[in-house]
């Protein structure tokens, strides 16, 4: 996955109070960012602040149990009127683990699941996709030029193309990645969107930003953090973050808890809310800011980061 989703820091500002009579009892159309305890990865990107852990067998068992509990909860929404979309945002790489592949297949086949997607480095094999519903499944792929050979990575993309799988591909906009990103863009099918994430802590000159914008027309949204304090954000209302214990938060960055998924306590807390943090600098967060036009830009592909039109 990418190194997105680190808790933001900074002075909190007061959130709007949650409605006392939230939408408990009413059917929900909920988007869930799920992040269980898994933290290991088969890559070792120097710019990754996570995934430096080697998960023990016990930690892997716990991650598997948590994921299976979550997918069971989603499956139980059938017939309730709820519809669910899921983006898995693991700290590490999920698709090298059988339980993530199985979760994607199973969720993709449920009629009340509108979308299931995962952030991945795409190092996994692709044969398991034969069992998935590819109208529902999608991938948020990150290309890490220092970790995988160009031809090998491109071959994996071509496998997705041959299967008709939906995916976006991104590159962290480190200066040393520019040549590799240009080469990938030139060889990917034009219809595949290549996104560029601004590198953490790096300030781009206008000339550098123009180079990246030539590859990703939406790079401007990533270049600078978005002021978000007091601005309406869909998280906490139609989008939530869920961890392995079922703890529900509005997003991966705001630590306040809204309740628990499994006892249903989160439902009454779902309500329109303003962002309590000064800025939001991660796509998986600011895509939901109502003051940005990104639900239009990414219409039909908000979770997997596929724009409506390039
Ligand atoms: S692939 Fe993603 S999770 Fe793995 S080391 Fe690289 S940035 Fe970290
Ligand atoms: S803008 Fe939304 S996603 Fe970003 S930190 Fe604020 S509440 Fe979370």
C-alpha cells in the first residue's frame, strides 16, 4: 500500500456536535475504510514509515480473525437495506495474505456491496481474480520503482487489463521517481489513470509541479495540504474508518471514537460534521471534503481513485 493514513497532528478545533438523533434504524449507504492490525510488507520502501514490522504468527492470526469478523459483518448487512463500499487501507501489504484475497472475492460477490477496493503494491499473483465480480472489485495500486522491476510490474498491469479489472496506479512524487513514472505512463493504456502523490515533506517548485502535472492532471490536489478546520467533510456521516477491533472513527486521522461497528453503537453518531483538524493532506481523507470537487472528479471511483474522466 502507500504510506497514506498517518494520523495528522496539530491543534484540534471544535467539531460540530453530532446529532443526538442520528440515522439509527435507517438504511445506510456507508463507505468504510478498513485497517486491521496487519503491518508487514514484502517490500521495503525507504520512504515508508510503516511496514517495518515483521508480523508474528500470532499477529497474523489476529489480523485474519479481525478481517473475517469484518467481512462477516458486511455479509450480514444483506437484506437490511444497507449498502456498503469498502476500501482496505492496510499498513502493510494485504494481497500476499490469502485472507485479504478471499475477503475481496467474497465481498465483491455480495449484491449490497457497491465497491470493494484495496491499496496494494500488486506484488501478488492475479489468478484468484477469476472468482471475483470485477464490476465491484477495484485496485488502488502503488508502483514503487526501487522495489520492483519495470517490466515485471507492467506485466502485472497487463494481467489486470486482460481480466478487465478496474485499477488506478500511483507513484510517490520523489524526484528520483520521475523517469520511472514517465516510462510507466508511456506504456500504460491511456485509459488507466496514473496518480502522483506529493512526497511527504517535499516542497515542489512550479517547474517540478508542472513535470508531475503532465503525468497526473490532478496532481495539484496533492501538491499542498488542504486547510480543513471547520469545513464540512463527509467522514463521520457517510464515510467511516474501522479498525481491527471494530472501533469506528470518522477517518484515519481524527482519533475521536464514534462507537463500535459490532455493537451498532456508531450508527446513532453518524451525522454531518466539520473537520476538527487544521489540514488534511492525504487523498483518502480530503477526497471526502465537501469544499473540494473530488466527488465529481472521481465520480464512480472515489474509493479506488479512478477519475470520471481523465
Ligand atoms: S509497498 Fe507500501 S507498505 Fe510496503 S514498504 Fe512500500 S510504501 Fe510501505
Ligand atoms: S478533512 Fe475529513 S478526512 Fe481529512 S482529517 Fe478532516 S475529517 Fe478527516
